[in-house]
C-alpha cells in the first residue's frame, strides 16, 4: 500500500454517541408499567395504544387497494394539428395593475445598471 493510504486506513468511528448501553435500555423497557398508559390528548374516544379498538398493520394493509399505473390519454390529441404546440395560450389583454415588462416598473424597483468597476470585479472572479 502507499504510505498515505496506510495513514488514512483507520477504523470507522461513528460521530453519534449514545448514552448508556443496549442492555440497560432493554431493562428499562421491561420494567416499565404499561398499565398506566394514558390516551394521547389528540385522540378521539380515549383510544389507547394496543387496545382492542386499534387496527393492526395486517388489517390496514389487507384493506388497501393495490397501486395501478394508468396510461395518460391526451383528450386534445385528436384536435391537435401537426404545427401546433402542446399548450395553447390564447392572447388576452392586460388587467389593471399588470405590466407588460419589468421596465414599466417604478424606478426604485428596476435593476440598477452595472458600472465598469463592478463588471471588472465580476469578470475577475471578485478579485480587484
């Protein structure tokens, strides 16, 4: 191996550090008293997790319909002429408050012209 590759070949060290160990977490979960579980404030009718009224994942998935891919049929394809574009935008007049160009905006909203020094700074990558 190349010496630099040997220096870089180290054991992966995760950046996330967990407090405690897995065995302690299992003990905490086993010692928890699940008889004191209270319903979530947003639930309706005081529904508790794991109660007989809760649906299992298998029950939910059994009622789910399979996903079908339906091909798209363009209803306007028969009306399309060879020279027409896919989208037809009919011309309309401007409504009150609409502008035709950004140059019709008030002066304070228009772009300010770029002077020579700024153009040179842009062309040189920001270095003057």
